[in-house]
C-alpha cells in the first residue's frame, strides 16, 4: 500500500539524531511489547509479513507520531483482535472474558524461548526457473497494490541491473494477506542514483533493493 | 506522542503515574496470559536473552576476523551466513546474511526504508535513529547528508552504495581496517569496530584515538 511507512526519498523529517550510549529500551513497557510480539508470532498467531502490514495500516498521523514500540503495540493489539485472539470488550475491560483460541504452535512457554533467538528461514525450494540472470536490465513495475508489498515507491518505473540472486523466498505480498507463502525468486537490483532522483541527484550514488521476481519486467 | 518519550514520569515503585501506553501494554499482557497464550516468565526470558545474548560484539568479532584471516574474509564475502556459522562463539544467525566490503573506491551503507529490518543477531536491536523517519527517508536519496549528521565525510568521488533491506536478506558492512594496526590481534581489532561502522554510518575507531 502507498502508506507513509514507504518513506524512501521523502523530505522534511529533519536531521538524524544519534543518541550516545543509547539504552536497549527507553521504557520498561517497550521490552514487554517486543516480547509479546515475538511470543505471539512464534505461537503461530501471525507471520512477520502480516505484523508489518498491521503497522503500515495504522492511520498516517498515528504512524508518524508514535514511537517505534508504540507502533508495534498498536499493530499487535489490532491484529490480535481482527484475527479473533481477543475481543475489543476484553481490551476495554483489561481482562479475558472468553476462553482463548487455539494457537497453531501452542502456548508460548519457557521451552520456546531458545528457538526464537535463531533467525527464521525464508528460503524455499524453487518451483520454476529464474526469469532473470545476473547483469540483466530490469524495470521495477509501476504497480500500486493497496495491500502489503515490499516494492518501495521510489524505484517503481525505474530501470536497474540484477546484481545478486538470493534464490526463492517466501513472497511477503502473499504471506501478509494469509494467501500462502507463494515463493518467488529474489534478486538484488541496483539503480543509479540519478535515475531515481534526477539530474540533481548525487552522481556517486547507487541504491539497491531486494526485489521479488513479480516486481520486475525485462528492460 | 510526546509522553512516549518522557523518561521522567516513571519512578520505580511508584505506579500512580503510569502512562496510558503503559496501562494498555499491561492490560494486553494480562489478557494474553489469562487466555493461556503466553507465560509471563517466558516473556521475561525473551527480554533477558535480547539483553544478554545479542549485540554489536558479535558483528565486531566477525569484522576483526575478516581483517586478520584472508581465507575467512573471502568465505564471508562469498556466503556471509555460512562463514559466520563456522564461528562457534557468535550467536547462531540463520540464513540470508550478505556482507559487503568497503574499499577505497566504495562506501556501503544499510537502511530499511519500509520498516526497520536490521541484522539483530549480529548487531543487537537497532538504535532509535535507524528506525526513525529522518534516516529511513533520506538514506536512499541523500546519504552524504545523512553521514554529515554523524560527522562522517567521504571523499567527493567515492562511490556510495546504499542497500535498502526490502526483503529478509540482511546486510553487514565490512569496514576498512584502520591504518596503524599492523600485527594487532583479533581481540584488539574487535575493540575498534563500532556498531555504526557495520551499518555504514561510521568508521572504526583509530588506534590511540579517544573512544
């Protein structure tokens, strides 16, 4: 979706502000939100792409004015309600009033902690041969899906060169909408800065994205 | 929401001034617990694992080894996940790590414009600036301007390559080894490697410079 989360190339957000000796969490509740997201995801309530989509669908003013973990919290709460894991009445009451729904991977208890500290695998066996080779010129499609996609607006319609082939991976556009993993070839595609930003762009700049095959046409 | 950033209202043992967000987060945890979805002790353990097991020290060890072991460096650049997997002493990393090398001709920088993708296992949880709008919006269009915010200047003609982490691939920058470190051990070198130098928004510390 063309949301405010897709902010590559936007102006006006000001300076980057590094924080010396930044703590891991600025508030204790941030750590609880992180843990709840990881736990409910590992228990099978949602996949990583669906959780990203729920953050993206926060109203733009909420997205832009909320801290990072506030966005995580708001996305988590709404997603769990919509997926039927809890109700708005329960959120209002602050307590469970109905029994829980069955989780695909069961309750998240201590025995599950170690497995979530290892990064998940997203590579899948190929179901077709790759359409593009290293060095091919490709054009990022001019598409504007209203659902989740990982093709940022700033490359759409532009021509780049395939630099790496990462194999077939879970396709976020499908997985986020719970339409299955639908694995697709994944490539690093590199663009000239001036092709993206015009003649005034930095002539020394090259930008790459990782693009799933359905995002690309031959050029 | 400015109260999210207010660090002064929270006092240990004083729960009379809990923010709206804190109350909502507590309520959600209560509901998830009562419904039998999560065990609070398991949430505690997740937080403890993040606080103790992951962090930039993992990435620093990988960089220092690449600086001292040419065969490892070559393997690292060919297949980051596989090469790092051979180091028993760093956390397990899973798949899809790509290591990109800084050279006198090219500087690399990593961003996630769409959310906050970051190599957690190698660098820990990302800093706030990495996840915030100024960095995510400008890194792909004006990386030299972003670097100026970090007091980093690159030679005018140096190529700058920005890697936007739009899939589950994760990128680590292999910075150039600082001059004046000939004969240094891997452990000594690891102390020079900063988190920002592996993101590409900084350089390693130089020998003798105040840290």
